[in-house]
C-alpha cells in the first residue's frame, strides 16, 4: 500500500517557539494532503486541507495564522505551529490522497507535540 | 457526508472472527463506505472500502446490506494485534475529500 511518513515522530518544545512538522508521500504523488489533530481519548479532528500549489483550506475554529500549512510539492506538506503553547500539545497526523480508482487517503504515523 | 453509528466497544477472542457493525442509514447513492483502524498512538490504517458489493482483501471482508443502510467489517481470525479503534466512514467518491471521523468501535482481542 501507499506509504506516508512524518517527521519528527515526537517533539518537545518550549512555550512561544515554533515547530515544523513534515508530511511526505513516499511512493505516490498527492495533490491533496490533510492535517488532523487528536487529543487523548478523542477522535481525529480535521484541521485543514492542503492542495499542492495553493492555499490551505482551514476548518472552522482553526487559526490559519497559528497553524501554517505549506504544500510546495506533490510529495511534501508541512505544518508549522507558531508560538506554541501548552494547549497546542497534541498528536498531529497527516494524510495524503492517492487519487485514482481507489481515491483512498493514507495516513502518516503521527507526530506527538509536547509544549512545556 | 452521511453520519455513521458504531458500538462504542467490542470484545473478541483471539482466533475467532470479529464482526464490527456500522449503521449509515442516510447514505447517498454515490457514497462509499470506508473502514480505517487506529492502533494506540499510531496514525489510522486503511482497511477496505466498498460501494454496494461485498469486498474482500488480505486484511478483512466488508459486507454491505442490499439497502446500503448498514455494513459489517469482518476480521476472519482476530489476533491480539488487531486490538484497535475501528472507524467506519462514508464519503462520496471524488465529491469531497474530507474524512470525518466519528468515535469508532474499540475492539479488544483477548487471548
């Protein structure tokens, strides 16, 4: 199956700093990538949809100036959490849409962000 | 996209078949049924999807009722590694890209 990677797998940072998370589709091109956030014991919540070469579309309640998304190529999307605070601590997961017949989304392994 | 209803949790003995139900009574004609699972602290894993015919792959079988208002995911021989949260999601093919996750079913496979 299609493989999606994320880097880093976990990160600890101080409050007020910015953190960048990378999402790569390794064996397919993804015109669309998605970013989700998951708090403990909760389901995944979609944050934004990222289309290659265009601005991301954010879900209601997600601050676009705080969660910067860049999708510069067909295999790479990045999420930058700016001026992170402890309440931003969460599990961030990306997915990439494979398109074609299956039109299936494949997920990365997730990035655990802890803000001190 | 249509909403789905799944039991909160289920248990299954190792080696037995695990049958996970999903209700999607408001599903539209162009909406597919997708199943994903999430093992603790990992990203979701795609399992299977279907429109109206039953589907089978190396991981599972998907049985969709004739009226398409419900479906069942079958893991034929559950193992301890199948312990996870299983999500049933309906989505229109190429109509919307969003996967909206509900609360899923927490499957516990015991020895």
